[in-house]
C-alpha cells in the first residue's frame, strides 16, 4: 500500500449493524475500513456529478 496519511474514527452502531458491516466487507473481499473508503469515494463521485 502506498504511504498514506490515515486517521482513525469511531462510530456507534448496533450489534446487528456491526455484523452487517462485517459481512458486507467479507462479501466484497476487503476490510471494513476499505469498504467505508470505497463507499465514501462512490459518494464523492456522485456528488461531483451534480
């Protein structure tokens, strides 16, 4: 991985949401962090199209 300036964040979710998030990451063959970064990039791309 290229050198990156990363920050940690904390979120509060229910046990069910945590389980779903972990399963979504497994389904996409990535970590939860990478999944969130992908979602954020998709969101930013959609916003840029507006």
